[in-house]
């Protein structure tokens, strides 16, 4: 019994340690960081429009849009300015449905009897 509890405790501590270690994406000493202006030049070279620039988990984090207009979140290593992580904001979107729905009024309703001529429905209460 004591051996089982010890083993379970060890497993719990190891998984907690792995989760905490995952938070620190960049571990470059502050004295070796490239200036923010250099990170902004990387963004410009990649065609990104920067909306927000901050430091997160020891990395430079850029939020904005890429050259195609998609929302992005990019983490750069502050020492090498290499991309550590890049997420497209619409990838996490679980709304379902069409990504680019047609504007209202631009598509005619189907001719299946469910849609009228645009007149308000007639309601009769019994």
C-alpha cells in the first residue's frame, strides 16, 4: 500500500513539473535579448501587421495579422528572433458553420415553400 502511494505521488509530481516547465517557452538571459525594434523588423519582413507586442513566458509575443489578413499570435525567441510558436486565431474557433458566410441579402432563399415572398407571416390564434 505504501509503495503504491509513493508511486502515485511520484507520477503526480512528475506530471506537474512537466506542465510547469511547458510554461517557459524561452529561457534566454535578458542580457542576450535582441532589441524590440529587431523583433518588429522580423514582423515587417514576414508581412505581419502588429496590433500588440508584449513579453510572455520569456518570449516576445506578437499579436496581429499576417499578409493574408488572418489573425495570428507569434512567439519569438528574444535571443535569436526565431519563431517558437505561431497560432492562427481562427484555428481555435469551434463555432462551426461557414468561415466566410455570404452577406445578408446576397443569396436568394430556396424555392421550397418554406420561405414566403417577404411579407410577414399570418398568425391565427385558436
